[in-house]
C-alpha cells in the first residue's frame, strides 16, 4: 500500500516550473558533464568514473531496446517520456541509429534538447516536444517507450500505463527506471521522509513495484524483467546526510532548496530501505 499523504496532487504547471527553474543547476552541479544526464549515477560493478556511472542507465535502456530493433527498412521508433535536455535520447540515437521523439513538460528543457540534437548532428533522428503525460502531443505509435525518473511525476500509475499503451505498437516495449516504495515498508514510520521526498521533488506517483506492475497489467502489459539498482546508488557521507537532514527542515523559499530537501529525504529513505531504485521492463500484449 502506498504512503498516504494529505498533500494535494502536484499540478503540471508546478512540475514544469520546478524544472524550468532548476535544470541549469542540475546540469551545473549534478556532475554529469557532457553526458547531460538529469538522472541517477549508477556505480555498478565495472563502473570506474562519473561518465560511466551516468551513462549506465543509458546502456541498460539500449540493451532493452536492441531486441526490438526492426530489420525492416523503416527505422525503429522510440519515445522518451520525460526526456530532460536530451542526453539519453541523443546517446541512444547515435548508439543504435533509432529515431527518437522526446517529450518534456519543461519548455526550457525542450529548447536545450533541440539545441543538443542540432549540435550533435542528430536533428534528423531526434525531435523534442513540450508536453504533459496527461495531455500527450499527437505522436504516431512507436516500437519502444522509456521513462527515466519521470514515471513518479505522472498523476497516477494507471493513467501513465494507459497513456503508454496508446503510444506503443502491439508487441511494443516499455522501460521504466525510477524510485519505488519498498513492499515491506513500515509506512507509519516512513511517512515523514517519504512525503518530504515527494514534496521536494514534486512527485505524484510513488508506488511499490508490485502496484506498478498491477497497473501495467490492467493496461495490457506483461512484465519481462526487473533489476534493483539501489545498492549501486552512491549515498551521501553520513555526516553530510545528518547535517542536511537538519538544515533542510528550515523552510527556505528557493526552488533548489526544495530539491535539496527532497534529495536528502530520498537518501534517508534509501538508507532505511523505505524506497528502492529499480529498472522494470514490460511488453505490450499483441
């Protein structure tokens, strides 16, 4: 069962404003450099530097896409749901020669993603649109869709999977990399930090992996793979985590401060086993 919260759902305008205000800081302070990732660095076995850590999710998504690549003359089409500034989309377009449509709720991110595609010479393979999951732009059905740390912003799991089912061709594949509640969580003890994480990062849809899979099944998806990467997300130093957990209780009206409060809460949730970071792959039934 999901953690209960008295907070109202975060509306699309607030989520867009959150990213418009913070994307520059995410890129400048997040450490992803030329990878242009606004997602978690994964320090899995064999990863030796930041670029590899930030590209790890890109590689996992690519491995899930490869079996879906068509041998027909028409290119394989991919939908990036919550594309950020286009870092993953352009990486996949170059690595796999697929054609990608990226959708972001942030106008600032859409502009940066378009500039990135142009600068990389990938503007014929990548296009980027501004849009909301609840009111998707008109996009032809695709072979594969993926969402890296954007599923949690959807209004609810059911509406997200219903939207994804409409966007995918029969037999298409959906990949989600994101935070999920732990199935064995003591929600009464966790609620303060879980809800602080949700408020700070403007989340609507933090559910267990089992709840996500149930919603996916209702929309006609079959789970084919799942991979828990929680152990490979690098935690804050304990002293820094303790300091930030106290400092970020102070209500400062800065957008990035809210993000820092949410990120600190997430670190505590991961440390105590209240949330997990997972990759899940579904195929749409034919």
